C-alpha cells in the first residue's frame, strides 16, 4: 500500500518549491535594472538583432531552475530513485520548460500592473497543472485519461508559441527554425507518452517539427490571418501524431477515423468561418 502511495501522490513540498522559484524569478525581474545590450548576429545570411536585458537573463535563469526542479520532482518517484543515469526524467522537463519560457515572454511584453499580476497567477496555476500532469504520466504505458490531459495542457502551449512565432517581426527562416524546435519537442513528448521508444519518438518528432517549420516558412509569405495559420498548423500536428500512433500501435481503426474526421471537420469549419468574418 505504501509503494502505491509513493507512485501516485506527488510530494507537495517539491511542487511548491518549483513553482515558488518561477514566481519569485519573474517578480524580481520587474525590479531589476541592468544595462540592455544589443546582440547582432548573422543567421542564414540574414541580420538578427535582439536586446539582452534583465528580463531576458531572468527567463534563462528561471528556465534552468524549472528544468532542475522538475528533474528533482520526477526523480522522487519510486521508479527513478537511486537510478541517476536514467534519461527519462529529462523528457518530463520539456513541457514545463516550454511553459515557463513562453510565460516569461508574454509577461515581459506587459507593463507591471493588475493585468501583469493576473497573468502571473494564471501562468503559475497552469504550470502547477503541467507539473502534476507530468508526474501522473511517469508510469508507462500512460493511461488514456492522462494522455488527454497532456494534450489539453500542451496544445495551448503550442498555440501560444506558434502565435508568437507567426507574429514576431523576424525573417521567416528564423521563426520556422524556432517552430521546428518547439513543435519537435512537443511531438516527441506526445509520442513517448503513447508508448513509442525513445529513438522512434525522437525521429518522428523531428519529422513533425520539420513539417511544421516548413509550413511556418511558407505561410510567412502568404496573406493569411495569423489565427487561420495557427489553427491549420495545430490540425497538421494533431493528424501527424495520430498517423504515427496508428501506424505504430494496433488501435481501433474505426474509432481513430471517426475521431480525426470530426476534428478535421470542426477545424475546417472554423477556418471557413474565420475567413468569412
């Protein structure tokens, strides 16, 4: 009975430590004043300029902290105790890492005030949900309900990342590379949760990320609404993961066809309505 309790119950002190460090970091960043420096790079023949300030440094520090904290939290599970060479706990750091980075980017674009504080509280609540979901997804194969929760928490993160990358004022090649990395990592996390091996999840995740990155590059030259582009990319992501999962596993084909047909119809209908409006 004790062993089962250790597997299923997350230690609240470790969870609160991770979230407190993230919240404190972003609050402190609002009161730090450091000299901003412009970094100039040439990437694929295109000039790339960006500012490095206290907020940028704090995002990097908080990201490193959440990776370390998530790794500590996951390794407290009985499956990983005394097994420091196991790489699987790092897979669970992907979601929290992408969450805190996009949260820092969004908060950095808002002035300090009520809106910023509400955004911080909502972000911390979402990060807590992500950490709890990741802890529930440790034991493989992941239960169907837990996989649904992973999709529910990471699809919004993917949407925010794509929305930011589509609207950011940089060359399409740069935003496409960033989209490839972000979606590739999320795809790897999804596929690994479905039970694929580490190597197959990595290969297929890279392919999905490459497809999304190329689509971001192409759509950057088209006169399309950003929301239409983002919803279309999420549809491609969902269908790609479904195809790989169905090929890799013996699942109910009828159920899968119905599921993806309904999602496709809903998304296409939404895109048509957006175009009409």
